[in-house]
């Protein structure tokens, strides 16, 4: 009962931290506030939430990785695949080897395999933490897509490296050739399982929907189960459940392109997944804060493991490790950008250095790092405590906090004068062409439907009039694009579009306020009002996007 109560209190902490961030007059990273709220909870109670590392991994990682794979823009992944792979794979391996060896030299009390395990968990970046900071600054979309793509893949590569490091610690042996072959087997096998599970479930689901109709609640529940089934299936076969969850998410995004799901299913499913993502990410950081008092309380023993007597050494170690991570990341990012996005430009281009610096400080650590370090085994095979586990957790927590502070201060400072980045060519014009094509298709469909519905009916003029009113809206959109092509400035066209959007929003809000007023005065049935208000909410959400 205490565990359940503590979890509920932590969820309240997630809500409180979000409210505090919205109230703050200055940009404050949400994860930092969540950690602080969790620390208050930990100091105010004697309860401690203890989860089996395997259970913790299963509960938190599959849905988060699945959702990242589902929602990340695939065009951005393909366009900048070279740089993303260099960051997600090359940088992770360099970080594990270089920083891992550096940690062992810095603190010989940490065995080499454990140092590699620590380097593996602090190598993945966290897109949620970066998004929380970037929400109040202008971050170029292409740069954000690269960071998202990197974080999606380096989660998997970093955690797979963690798995090898833990195995080396438990067994006491490590052979590079065997590890490379095993990595390929784990990666390819896990990805295959993820693709197969999602594809099979989706096909069965569509077959049942065609024959029995679509039940929104069932569809949402199936989407929630897919990442867990993919993860558990891969782990059961001793493959990478992490990559299975990522591959399942990517496959889900492609299967959804069929557009066969009902609109209401997509809307409600998005709301459920947004809530789940917000809750799990928040809960992880609140959990970190809740564990901090207990970890800090044992700092004296942890300090002794490092061969020192003053706790200040732990802070120095955290800072030095962050500096090492930053130096390795800056060098690798500079090389990747120099021969990727900025190929052909002069190597002294100042924007190259600014972009490199921005991407370096944007590499904040977060939920994946914490989830990974908490999965370190509690004991070795012979029952003895896992070496330097508390020290690794404390250092990882320190790296998360310091990297978030650096990102929250460094990103706005580097972006204060804007940033030059090669554009995603044709993105806006492609969107405008797509709207025109869709509008013309809508006009053809309306005219065809109007003809079929009114043929032979005495009130055919009603159908013609209704079709004319609807098609006028689509023709207005097409004409607006034509006016833009004929010389009207883009600024005027965008300004006109914004004015119309604001007016439509004003009308929708007035409609909703009036419906609420009618319900309060008992002049409208409450059930009917909910349905009408739901329709208005959906239209307002569309306009707000």
C-alpha cells in the first residue's frame, strides 16, 4: 500500500512541477523542476520506491522508445541520415570507449567494465529535456530533427552497449569480435521482431475492423500493448528488446499511412499517448529526485570508494565527466557537420562553430540515462554487491543535472542572435502544393457525391447549393495560392491567413461559450452539449495547429 501511495504522490509531483514551470517568468527546464519536486517528496517521507531493474526497464523504456520511433519525421531521418548515424552510432561508441576509459583512470575504484557501463548510460541524449528547453527559444527545425533522430537511435545503441558492459562485469570476460557479432545479431534480430510484431498485429486489427467495425477503445489499447509485446518477444529470444521497441514504432508510423483508422480513433489515441509520454517522462525524473536524498545520504561511503574523504570530490568528478563528454561531443559534432551539412564551406565559417557548440550543449541527458543506470544489477552472480553501483548512480544523476543546467543556460545564449543553418529545401512550397492537390481532390469528391446524391431527387437544388458553399471554401484556398504566385508578397499572404485563423478561433470560442451558458441555464441537454462541444474542440485544435 505504501508503494502505491508513493507512486500516486509522485504523479501529483509531476503535475505540480509542470504548473511551477508554466508559472516561472524565466525558462526553466521541466526535468530540473521535476527532480527538485521529487527530492522534496523524498525528504518529506520515509518511504522508498524500490523497483527491480528489469521491471523498471520494462515499464518505462518500451513505450517511450516506441513513441519516439512512431512520431519522428522519417524524411528528416533519411535526408540527414549520414550525420544522424555518425552521432547515434559513432559518437556513442567513441564516448563509451573514450569516456569509459577516462572514468576508470579518474576513479580507479570503478572497475573498467563498470566504467564502460556508466559511459554507456550517459552517452544517449534526451529529446524531451531538449524540447523543454527549446520550447522558449527559436531552434531551427532541421537542427531539432537531427537531435531527435540522434536521440532515437543512440538510446538503442547506448543501452545495447550497457548490456555488453554489464555482461562483461558479471562474467569477467569480453572479446571484441564476439561482441561485434553479438551486437549485429541483437540489433538485426531485435529490429526484425519489432517490425514483425507490429505488422502482424496491424494486419489482424484491420481484418477484424473490416468485418466487425472499429472500436476506438480497443484500437488504443492495442497500440499501447504493441511496444511491450515487441520488447518482451525480443527479450524472450535473447535479442535486443530496445531496438525491437524502436523498430515497432517506426513500423507503426508506416502502417498508419494507410489512413484506415477512424479520425476519432486517431484523435483520442494521440491524447492517450501524449498523456502517457508526459506521465512516464515526468515520473522518471521525479523518481530520480525521490532517490537523491537516499543516494546523497550514503555519499560518505561512496566518497570512500573513490579514495577521498570530502564529498566535494563527487561534484568535481561530475563536472570533469561532463567536460569530457562535452569535449568528445563537440569534436565529433564539428567533424560530422563539417563533412555533412556544411560540406563545401570554409572550415572557418563562424556559423559552423556556433552550430557545433549549440549541438554540444543541447546534448542533455535525461530519462534514458536514469532508466539505464537504475537497471544495473543489485548483486553479482555469487551474491556479492555489484561493484560501485551506488557511485555509478550518483555520477549519472549528477551528469543529468549538470547537462540540463548547461543546456538551459547555453542554448538561449547561443541562439540569442539567431542561427544560420542550411534549410530544408522546398519544405514550405511542398506543403502548399500538397494543400492545393488535396483541395482539388476534395472539390472533385464533393461534386461527384453531390451528383450521386441529388440525381433523380425533386430537391436536387438543395444538394447543388450545399455543394457550392463547401467547394467555395476549397476554391478560396486555391485562389489564395494563385495570388501568391502572381506576385502578392508572402508576408501579406501569411498575414491574411493569420487574421482569418484568429477570426475563426474567435467564432469557435464564442460558440462553445454559448453552449456552456445554455447548459448552465438548463436550456440544453448535457449529453448533446458534450457532443457539440467536442466537435468545436476538434475544429479549434485544427486551427491552433
